């Protein structure tokens, strides 16, 4: 969940903040969703995602260049 306000709209930003201040249920719901979303970005998961992206790049690089041998990339321990 998110509230979008144009970057040059100070009044809209103030109104959005006031709406959250006045609406406890909505504010708590946004906070709960933010905590759940933040759990998706653990250091181990982020490292694994980067490693997968690097492996994809390496495979693509070496599949398009005959005769080259890819580097061996090992799994990062948790």
C-alpha cells in the first residue's frame, strides 16, 4: 500500500499525512503491510538474488562467446 502525491504538491502531502494521523486503522494497516514487505529484503535473500542475477549475466556472456569458459561462482553460505 502506498499514498502517491506529486513531488511539487506540498498541500497534497500535508493532506495525506493528516489523513494518516486521523485514521488510526489505515495507519496501522499501512504499518503492518510495510513490516511484511520489509521481511522480503533480508540480507541473505538479497545476496541470493544478486548472485542469481550475476549467474544469468555470466551465462549470457559466455553463451554468446564461443570458446570462452565461465567463471565458477559458488553459493554464499547463510
